[in-house]
């Protein structure tokens, strides 16, 4: 009996192996997608009005005078970075800055959130919470992010996205949403996975109660952690290493928890050591929500669906409050509750009525984060300049905070300095050719195994059709986005600390950025030779003023100030070699805080 119990528990808590590109099998549980159309009578303008009212109430209460409204130049770069993850092109900048349309800001916000790049930028913010950056090029993490981007762009509610992640089942090639269930080449144990899901989908860090009661929340006990973990005991993330590409999949297997439940029924007949085993694990087969609702069904195969239903139900206020808080933090760099993912009784929101209003609007409108984000970006607080009054705290939101670009934003901004042929070649060399090579290498390995006379070499089974499907899926990812994500993963791996944790605070310099990109990118950016940025500007604009304006608009999304223009004119008049002076100006602009931050 003891051996049976141990075997069942090991099966239930299965920890597997490997997740790079290669994996495969079943189909995910069907999840009905809700109607994402607006169902409430409240307009987005009304929601923006609520944001303005609630923020201004706190200003008045604390006698805070907010910063002035940001200039069009500040707004332009900020809105592009905060919606599509990259600054505008010179043409886009000129069109906006020269426009006299009084509604041009609202119109630009609407257009950018309708842009496919919006979903990609949001996926960069959300996917990294569940699938950390890594240095691997053809990683399932990119497939997961691409799946999330498409869902967000299609208007799928965040509660549906969450349900599909919780209910993920099947093979990676069919179901990219299984990726969060794997890390570091292995399946995530169910006790770790419940903490990961709770923290990143609801903002409640129950992992703090795994070994002892939560130190700051008396409602989170070790028993409550075990009750939540029980929902996942029948879930197995697995990898078949005998197949090439690896078959990476999730299945539901009730054998482990059923053995414990059956042993508990004959508890009085068990030997002392068997009773000890049951006592140790019995709470891991009794699912209980954090609200205290006991799941009565003894069928482990439905426990995960019960968890998904509870987590995304209309009655679960916490999940939508967390989503609203996370979206606010994406826009402002900090939430109404901070840390963003740590809701406890001691961690009160700075604007409780506003947080409730945002959460309720999500519920009333299909959890569509596009609508919520539009309303936030059109608010007075988001459109303030960065010169906040000294008396104000960050949580007053009395000025837009200066903050470093994310790795993906920074690298995508650098990629924007390339022209289309250069970028296309970089994508071809870094994505398309490696994909083709992966397929060809697999075919060659299969053929070599067939030709080998050594029976010990007849080890792997090969699935070329699945490999071709992977090739198509990676090839469908936007190339510029892929390059920025891949390079960001390389940076994260280079900045690991002594405990192999990726760096959280992104402070990449230009030199560090170039270190994680390849030589082709570096050559295209530097110098004044053929196809360089300076050469293109020189060929496209005739006068000195036009060229300087174009360089500033390209790098900083604004024209030079009057003072800068005066200094630069003298600088170029005194320069012995104008091309060298232009190169120095380009790198001086790239080295500025203005280039490396969102403000």
C-alpha cells in the first residue's frame, strides 16, 4: 500500500523535462468565449470622467497641484511606447505634430489600440509573468506570447484568457497556452503552479503559505494553500524525449489523488506508516477556494475546471481588481495597489473607489482590456507632464513618472533605426533561416538513424509534419517583435544574479544592447556609410535643418529645441569632418536618458 501511495503521489505531482521549441499532443478543453461587445450603458468617456474625478479628489484632499498637461512631443512618444511598444516613425511624428485637429490625441489613442502591435505590447507585459524571458531563440515562450497577443487584439476578455491558461491541456504545437506549466526544461510541480497562477492571475501570493501561515494575512493559512493546490493534483505537464521534436503536453490523470482518497476511506485498516502517508497528503486532495468554498465532487478530473470557474466568476471581485490594477500599472509604472501582485489586508489601494470602478467596468464590458486602457490613456493624469510637484508622492499620479523602457521597448526602438531591407535581412538571418535549418537538421538526423546499423542508435521517433507546423507558427510571428523578444531574453540571461535569477530592473545601455544583438545590426546602426541611418537621412533631406530635425525625430520623436538648434549649428560650422560630427551627434542622442526612458 505504501508503494502504491508514493507512486500515486509522484504521478500526481509530476515534474518533467525540457521546453525549447520542440513538443506535441491532445487538444485543450473547450472554453466558451464571452460576448466582448459593450454591455453597459456607461461610455468610455464616462469611465475616463470617473478616473479624472477620483484622482482629482485625492489631489484636493492632499492639497496637491498637479503638473501641467504634457506637450504634444511628450504625448507622442509616450503614447506610442505605451500602446505599441515602440516610438513613431519620422512620418508618423510629423503628421501628428503638425496636425491642428483638436481631437488628435484621442484619435491617435484609438488608432494605436486598434493596431496589431497593441496586443503584442500587452503580451510582453502579461506573458513574461507566466513564462519568463530566456536566451533560447526558438522557445515556446514566443508561441505563448503570440497566442496571447492575438487573443487581446481579437477582443477576447482577460477572464477567458485566464481560463484557457488554467485549463490548458494538449500539445504545445496545438495549445501554446500550456507554456506557463513548464519552466527550465521541466514541468512545474502543482504546488509551485498554484502559487504562480494565484500571484499572476489574481494578485494573491498564496505561495507564502505553503510551509507556514502567511505572515501578513491571517486568512491565508497553510491549510488554505493546500486546499488551492488540491485543484491541480491531477494535472500532469509531460515531455516525451523519445520523440523529435520533443512532445510537450499536459494531460489530466486522476490516478494519484484517487489512490489517496481510497486509502483515506480505509484509514482505520492501514498500518501506522500508511496512515502517516495519508495524513501528509490528504489535504492536497480536498479542493477548497480561498473564499472557503469546499468542492464536493470527488472526481479529480473536474477539479481544475472548478478552479477556473471560481477564479473568473462574476462573484470573484479579487481577480478583476487585480487585472484593473495591473493595467493601471502598465500605463503609469505603478498600481493603485503596490506591489501590483500583492493584495493583502495591509496593502490598501491609494484610490479604492477608483479601483472598484475600473474592476466593475471590466465585468460589465467582457473584461476587454482595450476599452479600459483607452479610458486610462485619455485621462488627465496620464497626459500630465513629467514635472510632478515636490510635495506629491508617486501614488498621487500628479505627474507622469519617468521610467526606463522595458527590454522589449528598448530593443524594438533600436530596431526602428534600421531601414526595411536591413530589418528584413536581420529577421531572415535570425528567424527564417534558423527555422529552415531546424527542419533540415531533423530530416538529416532521421535519415542518419535509418542508415545506422547500430541498433543502439535506433532511439528516437521523428515527426517531420509537426516540425513543419512549428516552423510555420514561428514564421507567422511578426519578425521585428520576435527579434526584440529574443534579444530581451538574451539580456535577461546575461543579467542573472548569483542565484540565477534574471534581472528585474532593466538598465540596459547602448553598449549592452549591441552586445546582445548581432554584428549586422551593429554595422547598420553605426557610421555614415552605405545604408546607415545617417546616410539615409542625408539622401532623404536636402537642407541642414531638415536633416537635424529628421535625426531628432528618429531618435527622440521630437524636433530640437531652439537652444539645441543654436548650439548644433555652431557645432557643425566648427566641425572639421561633418560626417564624423553627425556620427557623434547620433550617438550622443542615443546615450541620453531621454532616449532610454518613457516620460
